[in-house]
C-alpha cells in the first residue's frame, strides 16, 4: 500500500508529506501562542521565500519546512539568510520538535542547512 491514512496525517511510502508536517508544526506553534503564517508561493512573490513565517514572544522566525528527504534550493538558503541577517530565528525543520527549537531560539543560525551550503552562493536577483 503506497498511501495510508493515520488519523489526520497522510503518509507516502512510510514518510510524512511536507504539507502534513507543515500543518502539524503550525498547529503546535499556534497552541504555544505564536502567530504563524504559511506562505504559498505565487508569481507575485519573490522565488524562494520561506514557507512558514511568524512571531513568538516578540521575535520573528522564518522556516523552510522539509521532510527528512526534502532538498533545499540555493535560492531558499539565500532567502533564509536574508531573514537571519534581519534578526529572525531561521532554520529548516524536519520535525515538529525541530521547529519548536528554532522558534525558541535554541538552535544555531540556519539550523538544518547542510554545513557545505551555509554560505549563500553568488548574487541572486529578485
């Protein structure tokens, strides 16, 4: 069986889908008192903006949520650096627990970005 429904979560080949993970993260953060906005890309937005942004106890955060197998594009890393340089907590959570740690500021800068990709590459135009 390729798909299996477990409660309200959908699993594909034993792995949670990104939109399900994103929904679970948002629910948990909202229950903690955070304001959370899930951003869906469109032709009117700059490419690569983080898919989840918000504020918790006066501190902004921006995250690019990925499943354990999800891959980051260079433009996504570049945009996260923009948020980080402006003072937001940033990272790439692959679980609800990692997202909470990012929002609480308990992780290092750019949590979840592979070490060999921590510096933005070149100049990316808007």
